[in-house]
C-alpha cells in the first residue's frame, strides 16, 4: 500500500470474529491491524460489518444466525425469508449496538493517544434486494401504522406510510427503520469513543425500482430521511462503479454532505477522478475498491463474476485494473504534496477543477481574473486515465496546471485585443507543498501545452502583447 502513496487504509472488522460466543469478545485481530498500521505510518478506517453487509446478514455471529426466531429475517411479499435480519428486529439491533460499543471501547483503550483509527463505517450497503420493503409480520403491522411524528413534520405528510409516500412508501418505510437502527448503533459506539462515523450506499440506477438496488439504504433520494433519523453520522457516502462517476461525486457533495468515497472503480480513469474529487468536490476520502489488487499482475486478479456485476449493475470495466497502480500513485502523490496550496485556494475562484464526463464532452472554458483558459479533452483510450485536472491561479499571471489527457490554451479576455504568451513554462512537481522545477520549456515545446496519461504538473507565467 505504501508504494501507492496512500495515507490511510480501509479495512473490515467482522462481527462474527470479534464475538464468536455471545458476550465474549476477542479483539486480537483489531489490535493486530492497528499495530501494523502504526508500523507502516498509516491511518485506518474500519468498516463495521455487523448486522448488514451488501443487503444481507453475512457476518453476524453463528449464535445469531441459528436463532431465527429471536433474530427474525426480513421477508418478501410471497413470505420468502431473506438472508437479511429485519431492521425491525429490536433484539438484533440491541446486540449489534452492544458489540459496536465494545469495539469502540477497545479502540479507545489502545488508540486514543495515537489516533491510528480515524473514521468508522457503520454496516455496509444497507438495504433489501429483491423487494421494496420488509413483509415480515412485524413489518406489515408497522407499515399500516401512522407515520412517526418526526417524519410527518419533516416531510409535511400524514397518514399511513402508503398514504404519506404513495409509490415509494416501501422504500421510505425501510429507510426510516434502517437509519433509526444505524443511529442507535452509532450512538452506542460513540458513547464509548466519539470517532466520526458514516454509512455507505449502493447507488440507485437502472431499472430504478427499489429492490433492484438495496431498498432503504442511504441513496440520494433517501438522504432526507437518513439525515433526519441518523444525525450522528457525519456523512452518507457513495460506492461508485457506474461510468458517470463525476456526476455522483457532485451529487453527494451537496447540502452539507462531505464527499467521502469508500469504494470507487479501480480502472485507470480513477486516477483522474481522484484529482476531480479533491479539486472539484473537496473530497476527504477517495478509495478504489480492493486497492491491493492494483499491485497484482492483471492475470492474477480475480474479478467478481460477470453475473454478479450485471445483477448489481456494476460496470465491468471498473475492474480492468491494468496500469492503474502507477497512475493512481501519481495522483495520490500530487494531492498529498499540494495540500498547502489546496487549503489556501479551495472554495475560491482561484482553484478550478474539471473532468471529462462522457464521450460527447470535449472540454471546458474556465474564467480566471485576467485570463480565460480553454481545456480540451482527449478521446477515451483503454487502460488510460480520462481527461481532467486542477488549475490554480496563484497570481494574476501565474498558474499551476495539474492533470491528465488535456490540451491547454490561454486566452486574453474578450475585447482586450491582446495575444497571450508564456514568460516561462516549467514542468515539475510539488514536494511538501513547495514547487520543484524540472525542465524549462520556453522553446518549441510551448506551441501546445499537452498533458498526457501520467498525472503531471506545470507552472506557467504569462504576459500579453
């Protein structure tokens, strides 16, 4: 992982391994991970795989799996039981909260000074697949009740769930119970050790009906419910495997929701999306899924079965990892080393970010104080990053250009009747926030400023005549 210039690693913690017998906890694996991270100067983000992981209850302890009466399953409308414990099962939620409390208390006991563990994900891709809601007996009775008062007030609706939310009633119903359960679990853990916590979402997408993606999870249209019922979470995070990654990043960085990406496609385009995530969306985490696979030979990488990817609407090219490691390592290095400038200029017109969004997107015209900049995008190439990057205006006539697969042209403002030329064009890199110049390219090289596939940086001084 260190060769990729990472500063943190996202690692699961499995409930069944830390509480193999009821109320008997073993945190040796957790302690081992913390020690390894410290030895390698890394931070950790733990994924709490408790009651729910990928819309199922894979990792609950054996003693819970066997007791299906106490810890009852969610059901389809046909009565078929799912391999998912119902979010209306109070006994299961209480046990999860109890285990999570002990996990957080242990982390505090061994890590409150060093702060190796910095964030916790609560559960994973919550929801139900194959059904819009839980049709267990308990759920059916609750579905016919009047909606809770906080929901009625927040959404300005009344009546039963169906009367209040119509076609989407099942999904809103599940979102209420899943988010309420996550809040209870999160609060219990944070009472022991108040680390920041978040929940992640498997995105809603075609064919768009609840149950084709995990119904009730923190997808975009359920954010209002999740924000209402799970206020202890600092953000709701997207897992992004779709081709339109920048659109999802834009959506999930609105309305006070910090952009935290615990899973994203790992092919070469991800290196460019990392730059846009930080430069364009102020992301605080960008993590390709299964990042250890990027270091393997392509023939040794086990991709998810095609039928699984198709059933989950995952773009199979997201797992074409050839060449990704070098590109991503360079993007991570650039992001780490421009932090002082980034912190100075983010959220201002002096830092602008851009990215190619689709095959019909040919570029972008950026407007700075004295100059305009035309960014032209390159055609998509297999196993190469896409077009994108960041431009920083460090003074009226000085710019830092960072990016991949773009051509850059500086323009005088309309009506000035001036030509723009380079006083000095340097290639180089940032080291600890300081620019380190490489070659000066003031000859024929400056006829076209073209950034190729490897993420790179240029420093440019301009003048008009």
